[in-house]
C-alpha cells in the first residue's frame, strides 16, 4: 500500500475518533464558561437532579464537551439503591439522558 494512501486512512481514522470523543473539562475551563454565560451553574443542575430523585445522593458530577456541546453528567444513588446516570445540556438544562447505570 502506498504511503500516501496509508496516511490518508490514518488521518480519516483520527478525524472519526475525534468526532466521537468526549473531553472532560477541568474546573478552570468550567469557571470561564460559567463566567462568560456559556453554561449554567453546576448548582442549578444539581437541584434538577435531586428534584428528580428526592432523597437521592449525588455520587459524581462532571462537565464534558463533545463536538462543541457542553454536557453535565451526573450519577445519583436513589433511595431504592439504584445508581442512575443523567446528562443535561449545560447551556439550557435540557435533559438528554436518564437511565440506570451499569
């Protein structure tokens, strides 16, 4: 196989991988996004999560960016002992996912 063809295939694979990759943002990046009004405050989304599962316990919260979309991802332990994974659009608090975690 010619070198040019191999390079083209490798570049294509890298673009596909980059398109589906979700990147966790650190606290400094999250602060800048919050201060500039791009994303909503974490506390506002935590209230939504715990409102969906009263008495639940928040286990994890993180902010991800995937293809330019900012998403808050939460894990919550319900009062029934079930761990649920919830994802919200960080810009408008729209619920994207709510399912039992594996």
